[in-house]
C-alpha cells in the first residue's frame, strides 16, 4: 500500500507515514477473542470526492493469535498477546480505537496503548463503527482529568478510591466536566465496596454518575460534548465500560 497523502510505500496497510508524517488510519476496530484478535483499519477523510463507500474506508485487516496459558503463566502470556496487538495499533497511530469481545484482552490492550477506547458489541462491528462515526461529530476535550472536576462539593465518598472512579470518567475525551454532588448517607448498607454507575442521559446529552460505598451514595453530574440524548447514551455506554474495566461494576 502507498501513503494516501504522499504516495510513499508503506510496509503494512494503514501504517503511519514516516516520510510525510501523516496518518493513513483514522480509526481501528479491534475484535478480540482470548486466542485471536482481528484489527481492522479504517481510513480518514479522502482527497477523492468520490470516495466514501464502506469498502473504500476499510484499508485492511490484521489477525494476531496466541495460545492461552493456564495458571501462573497466564498473566505473562496475556500481557504478551496484548503487547502484540498494541504494537499493531501504535504503528497506525489512529485517533481512536473501537473494541469488542473478550473483556480481559481489551483491558490488557487498553493498559498497553494510550488512545481513546470505545466499546462496540454489534454482530458486525466494522459496519456499526462506520455508521457510528458517520453520525458522530462530537468535540474532543483534551483537558487533564483533574482539571475537569469542579463544583462546590469537594468531598468524595470512598476517598482515593472514589477519586479514582471520578478520574476514570473524567479521562473520557467526550467529558467536559464532572461536578460532585452532596453525599447521602441514608441509603441501604452494602458490603460490596465502592461501586460506580453512569445513568441514562438527559435530553442535552449529559449523564449522572452514581458512587456507592456502604450506605453512602453520591450523585455526580457529568457534562459531555453530546448535543442530544442519543449521543449522550453512546457516551454513557462507553463510561460504564470504562468503569467495568476498572472493576467498579
């Protein structure tokens, strides 16, 4: 394949061009099973006004396999598997990654690379992502998570654990601000430890994040870049996946 910008040869389809320093892959769809992962590279905007069909937007696919281990060797094998997947993602330098499949693999890859991750669970994830990205025009917020937290209530239930959950949500690229609310200590007691959940989006696309720790509950407002309920629901799904990966659900 040649670079879509300068026509320089690329070692693999969708690679970042080291000649003109331009990306060829805008997004990656990762379909992860425990023993096999498929990476589909999606093109960005083309200079060709006639381009735009789904087949033209798919630059290529790469499959990576592993032999799952049991016992004490499993963490090393899983980390190595995630590292191979991460190497393929990094050489593309995409703007975002959409991932579906085995949660343990996705969690390991998320730790290995530093790109915005979004969950996708459709039967045809590539088509779903193409449609999703075509309908999505959300602003990306690059403010550090700590600077997104504001409001008059500075106390979080769970101390550092609660703050870690808040930071996990605030780190999402489509979250503008997290505003902690008052703590309600009159709830039913729970022995499950700190739990977090993002509730249904409102008409403006904003959501609420509930923190529960024992009998205490705290509702935190999350301001997103969504402009309506539908887009807010997509962000809500992403945020709950992030919290689940961080073992808050």
